[in-house]
């Protein structure tokens, strides 16, 4: 028996104490369990943080977060408004990231679409009927967003430039252009205010008591269409193949450069559309902060949902719930924004961390995989 143990110890002597291996596949039931465990862990960590740092009741804090989103009809409507605003950007980025084109330029593409919308509202607001103005706004915002995304795709396809750096720099360029344009728009006024406040030209009409109802309708439609596009169309198949391996795609006769530029144009076009929804359906103003970080947050949405647009809706709901809840906590209990953000950040961190245990398993020396 001792000889067998010695032989076993010698066989494992060169092994590391702990290693990880990629899972072949995880059942839906196990995925749900891992994510639920991550959320439970996050709530426990947050409870400890709340008690030690703020000396408040964690249950009351969590209740405040819930009330901030579902406390009454108005809060629910605002939550839905913020949800669809984030979701449409996630839908826009999904095809590019599925193709493994690292489009971190969503911010700039949103801003360019929003700027095109604002320009049309100011320039043609008094000379076009509302229906025609909205069509012009739609076309120009989509084209501007598509162009802003097509430029880095063209350089990547032709000269192999780094798309991450290129799209990131395009964000700074778009921010500068919007800052310059708003200064021109305001003229001699001390600040740039709500566009067409008196005439409301270019504003989306009120439906069911809200101006952003059209936003909800448009986002629901695009969520369904993008799901169908990526899963059931030839273009969606080409995007998936290019994302897996460009060499395999070329061997299969797919024009990788064409797919790259086309996909980025589509991604940018929808980002440009989201800029229109923000300006015409939500804020009625354009500024350098109109995108509000959604171009980056939507990357998390797309990756966590594995580019499934229906899952993106759930992830967007979670992120909006956390953000609105953090804001309400800071307001209700007099906490600074950092403390409130830590509470929501811990939950998000644990959810992101759970993806590791879904994709990988831990194997201890001489043992089996730790599932």
C-alpha cells in the first residue's frame, strides 16, 4: 500500500497544485446555478461592506435599489427608457464583436448619429413637415454612424491597422466635433439648450403618455431582427465563420474584407440610429455626454449575452437596475457616488467572474476537475 502511494506521489510530483481546463460544454441548469451563486456571493459581500462602512441595514439598501426601479409606474417607465437606450447599442455592437472586430468606437458612432439628428432639427425644423423631418433625421443619423464605423474597417481591411486603437481615437474625434458643433449651434447664447423647445420640431410624438415610446418600439424590432440576422441569414453565417477563423473563411470562399467592412457599416448604422433615439426621443439635446459611456457598457452586454440579443435584454436590465439603484442609494442615504458604485460594482464583478467558471474548470493535483 505504501509502495502504491509512493508511486502515485512520484507520478504527480511534476504537476502544478492547481490548473484549469476549458469545459467542453455546460448545461443550462449548471449555468443558471453558477450565475445564481455569483449573485448570492455578491449580495453577501455587499452586505458586509454596507454594515462595516456605512452602518446601514443591507436589507433596506437592497429594498431602496428595488424601489428605485420598480417603486411606481413612472420609475418603471424610466427604467425601461434607460434599458432600451443601452440595449440598442449592445445590439449594434453584437455583429462586430461576433466577427472579432474589436469595435470600441460605439461612443463616437452614437455621437455622430446624434449630431446629425440635432443638425437636421435645427436646420430644417421650421421648413419641413414633421414626418419628412424625422425621415431625414433617420437617414442622416444612420449614414453618419455607418461612415464613422466604416472608416476604421476600411483601414483594417486594406492595411491591417489596429481596430481597437483606431475606433478609440475616432471616439475622441467625434467628441471634439460635437463640442465644436454645439458651440456653433448656441451662437451668442451663454449655453446650448433644448433644441426647438417652442416648436418641438423633430421631437418624437407622445405615445401612451411618453415621448420615448417610439424608442421602445424601435429597439424591440431591432432586437428581433438582429437575432434573426445573426442566426439565420447568410451574412450572419459569414460573420460567425470570420470570427472563428479568417483563414477558414477564406478557404470557404468568403470575402473577409467585404464582410468586415459591411458588418462594421451595419454596426455603426445602428449606433447612429441610437444617437437619433437619444436626441429626438429622450434628451432633445446633443452634447459630448449624450452617449454617456453606453458605447463601452454595451460591450459588457454583448459579451455576457454571447451575442444573443434576447439575452442582451436581460443583461441590460441588470445593468440599468444596478445603475439606477446606486444613484438612489447615494441620494436616499447621503452616500457619495463611490460607495454606491462599489455596491453595484461588486455585483457586476461577481457576475463577470462567474463566466470564468462557466467556461473553465479547476483541477487540483492528482484529482478530478472541480465542477
